[in-house]
C-alpha cells in the first residue's frame, strides 16, 4: 500500500464499523422511549429493530454476486455513502405529529439504511482478510472489533446525552452518526488506495454464482455459515430488550442506562485487544471456546435479574459486554480462514446476509416471547429468551469444533 499504513487502514475500517454499530446499537437503549413516543408494543418494537438487519440480509445476499468482482475500495465507498444517507434519513424523515405515521416512516428509514449498510461488515472483514496475514489477523480483528467497545463507551452515551439535551428528541443520535459517517467517507476516498489483490491472483475470476455453489458443495462453508447464525441468535435474542427489562423489571432509571454502555464499553476497550493477542498466541478455536463458554453465565444473569443496586447491575452488564464481544473476535477470525481469498468477499457477503437474517429473526423471536401487559409494567418471559440464547450458543460451540481452515496466501500489491 502506498498511501496508508496497516494501522491507518485498520483505523478507518474501525471508524466504518463504529458508525455502523452505533447506528444499530442506539436502537437498544432507546427501546423504552421508542415504545412510549411511538405508542408501540414489544412486538412492534422488535419489527422496528429487525428492519435494518432484514434489509441487510437482502443487500448482503445481492452482494454475494458482485463483491468479488470489484475493487474493495470502490465497493466500500459506494456502500458507505448510502449508509450515511440512510442514517441521516432516520434523523429527518419520521417527524410528524402522527405516532402511527412516524412509526411506519421510521421502519422505512431503518430498512433503507440496512440496504446500504448491510454489506459494510462483509467488506470490512474481506479487507482485513486480504490485507493482513493470518498470523497477525487476530490482533487486527481485535482492533476492528474494538469499534464495538468504542460505540458503547463513546457513541451510545453521546447519543443518549443528545436525546437529553434536545428534550427527548430521538432523532438527534441519528443526525450525529450520519454527520460523522460523511467525514469517515471522505477519509475513505482520499486515504485508502485501490484494493485489488483478490482480483490479481492470476486465476479466472469467479462466476457470480460460484460463491453460492461453493457454499452448497462445501460442508465446511455450510458449517461456518450455520456457526455464525447460531452465534448471532445466541446474543441478539437478548440484546434488543435489555433496556426495557432493566427499566421495567430491575428498576434502573432511563438516565442510568448510559452507565451500562459506558462501563461495558470501557471494559471491552481493554479486553478486545487482549483477546485479539490471545487469539494469535493460543489459537482461534481455543480462545473462542473460553469466551463462548464464559458468555453463558452473563446471558443467564442478564435475563434473570431482579431489583438490585446499580453497581451490581453494572457488574453483570460489564461481564455481558466482555464475553459477548470477546467471543466474536476469534469467531470472525476463524471465519476469514474457511474460504479462499479470491472468494472471500462473496462468502463474507453471504455470511453477512445470513447473520443479518439471524439478527432480524432473533429480535422477532424475542418479541414474540416477551409480554408486557401495559406501559410501565414488568416484561414477562425474558428469562425464557435467555434460555433460548444459551441453547443457540451451546450449539455454536459444538459446531466450532468441526470448522477447517484453508490456505490464505495472496500476491502482494505493488
């Protein structure tokens, strides 16, 4: 690379992930506010949350057919600009005096954002897989995945503060994220050089249907896709309703929710790079097993909490952040190694599509299980959601033992 260092590339990719994650994550701590302001029930809220991942499922599925045909930078530039516009649309469009119309418009803007932003995760992982050798990829993945931590410690708290400063106006966080995304997009354009290593392998370019054909024919790729689907189901069934549960069941005030994300994010800022280094030292599978098994405890605690002092709640939520983000680092590193480099973009897009579908389905599953008799009443059956998440996680752990890695060499870019 001529214009940017490895560290600079990872910083920009982390910024892309940061804005994308904040855009999705900000929906969670505002869940109770959305239900009150839009006059909706838990299942309607689950539809609102699932709009983005369901749209991302469609766009990622489409991306399977073209991502490996283009320069990674060009694909990232176009997709990220669409994401920025979509996020800004969530800030300005749903702003009428009609609650029902606001809800419909909001679902629409979230769907639009998901159509553009859905392939960003696949592109970021593909670029990391192409640009970073496998022996350093765990550390690089830790840097990129630290965007989750920064989203929790900086993005979400700042978004919640904006909501307070603007008297409960939930549009403000989306305006912040959309504006920041335009700045990051500018750096992508001027700093990242062409990323064509996957096109310069000297081999015949893959047919648009080759990625799906390979996935259908390869038991290893099938297992990898199912592995990531189970992992997503094992966390996103729980995540959307953490805030409503904390407020209505545990007794945490809306203005205290910020501390859950602040403390949890601060912890993962420290643990994410550490997990990345452990992955490179002790192996991807070994660290995944440790983090995934460890995540079972906070999953069960989070969904079975009773009224507790805030410091105990923060201990539980911090452990949830640490282990959920920690298990994703080795999992994504493993995923980049189960496919050949020339097919990585398409496979990652197919994986992103499956994960988005799983994320949307997870929200709908949780929304169909949870019951809230009236506004302000306790949520019922959230513990059942926890047991469902634990079951999916255990299945993912068992499947991880069967994944096999492939050669990862690519020709160096001039």
